[in-house]
C-alpha cells in the first residue's frame, strides 16, 4: 500500500511522513506529490506550489482534470492521498471562509476541521472521498509538534509556531534544526499516542490513519 501527500510545504510532508511511519507505513511507500521533491521546470515556475493555494490548485485541477490524483490512483497499490492544510490563515485566502467561534467552544477544533474537509471535497467535486486522509492542522502543524514539549491543549496557543521554536530552543535540542528532526518521536507509535490528548486535530488525523491502515 502506497500513500501520497499533498501538503502546503515539504516540512509539513516530513512531519506527516513520521506519523504514517508510526502506523507501519514504510518510507518507500510514502510519495511526496505536492510539493514534489523532484520539481521540474514547470513546478519551478509555479510560485503557488508549496502553499495553501498550491493545495487548492491540486484539488481543483483544471478543465475537469486533476493530474496529481489521476496519475497517482491509476495504480491499484496507491490507496490513499493525505491532504494537508493549516487553518491559521484560511480566512485570508481568495475565497469566503468563516471560522467557527473559538472562545468557550469545546468543539472548535472539530467544527473547523469538518468545515475544511467539506471545503476540500467541494474543490474535488466530491471525488476520491474514500481515498483521502485529512491532515487538517489547527492552527498550524507546529501546534501538533508543540505536543512534544507541553502537556496542554496546543490548539489554544495564540502563536504555536513561535511557541514551538521557543520551547525547542529553551530545551537546547541538539543536532538538526529541521521540524521533522525535532519531531522524530512522532515515528514511534507509543510516544505518538501519548501526545494525542494534547491536540484534537492531531488525534483526528492519527485516528484516521490507524483506521485506514
């Protein structure tokens, strides 16, 4: 079984790859679709690749065609596509989107995740729905990564990206400065599961992977 990833960026892909590995997916069976790790001249000319808009473009396709999906799913062993989006700046995109009320709303993460999933399925004209795994990071994927350092609801952080790097620097993590390098414990299932209670959208994605695998 092979799983593709369409994400906002390569760092996001790398974090998602770790989570897939925790559930037994071999690294050779995880395919970086967008952004591609082997970009051609056409990719290099497209400034939207590796952005929120790049994910939207891949899902919407052009003239009724969605080549990233069609090329991937033509092979029977290619069973799932992960679609990643952060929600922090979703209201600043070139379409109308309204987040649910966050204050005093215990269902905020679930409601927002479901709204983004509905949006993605609209872009896809409700195709491939049984073959999708939704990596919807509320507010940013760094909020997922922050669970390694603090035992609290990381989706409530006002700026999870800054908070994550502050915590990583404070703990003087040695070795790599890459996001995936700092989150390598996500690839260990027992440790990953210990982090899930601290971020609902991380738990939702991990649970969907577990069910699919």
